C-alpha cells in the first residue's frame, strides 16, 4: 500500500479545527461565558482563512475539502453566531426573535450553497454579497462594544442585534460585488509596507485585542454599506 503524506490532509484537518471552534462557541454560549463564546467564533474564522490558503499553496484543493469547508462555515458562521446573539440579547422576544435568527441562518445556507455552485468550475476573485465569516463578524459587533464599554448602548443592543441579523443575512445572499482577499496582490516594492501593516496589527491585537477587533468589524461594516450604496446607485442608473 502506498503511503500518503500527512501534509495532504492538513487543510481538511485545519477545517475540522475550525468546525470544532464553532461548535465549542455554542457550549460556552449555553454556559453564558460570552467572552469565550465570541473568541471561539473568531478562532474559527482564523482557521477558516488558513485552511483555504494552505490548500491553494499545497495545490491540494478537492471537492471533498470544499464541501467540508462549507459545512464548517455553516455551523461556525451561520448557526453559532445567530444562536449566540439570540441567547445574549434577543431571547426576550422569544419566537419573534428566533425568526430573525432563522432568517440569518437560512441566508447563510443559501449563500454557501450558491458559492459552491458558482465556484465549482471557475473560482471567482470577487465575492457577490459578503462571505459568511464576515457576516458572523458583523453579528459580533454588539459583543465587542459590551466587552469594551459595558454600559454604553446597553438599552439598544437588542435593536442593533436584530438590524445586524437582517442586514448580514440580506448581504450574504445579495448580488452586491465586494472585494475578495484572494484578489489582493502585492508587488515586491509594496511587500515591505504589508509586512509593517501586519506587524502593527499584531501589536494592536496583543495590546488592545477587543478594541482592534471592533475597529476591524466596524470598518468592514462601513465598507459593505459603501459597496451596497454604490451597487444601488449603479442599478438605479442602469434602470433609467
């Protein structure tokens, strides 16, 4: 029997680690350990980025890996953040609040299914709608605020949470074009600036973790709103 190198299974192994983090988030949510519940989703996003990156670098991409990655994304960035948000802030609305969570979860499933079909033969460097990890990050914005400013906006968390569930769900299944990280390329002359940026980002994450994560999440929210506005304006012009 021919030996199979372990490196061949490394991307799928990382995907399983990401899935484990997403499921563990539910465990901490039911224990009302919100910091660890949120941290597990962030860890899932971290591993989710590197499993695809590693698969492309090793040229070990496969249909099995793509399907496993979608299943992991659905749990980690579809089910877990919605349930987490429901238990934390909108549980008081009971069935009505659960409807908003279901809406987001269904949108995540539709977004991942469409993404798999559209990238089956010709992978795209442009996202149509926001990817599920980014959508999950938007849902966590109220948590980031609460960790940094425990008393600020507390009375508005429920309304903000419902808005983010609806907005993130709609954006996932929309046809609004957004930038993909896979399309970002750096020339040799700019690579040093990129290294400096990453170094500064790591320093800020170590020193001001939640503040830095909040700044990234809000920046992406503003970016997605700008992309949506640009898309609506272009659609309005084309329909005239």
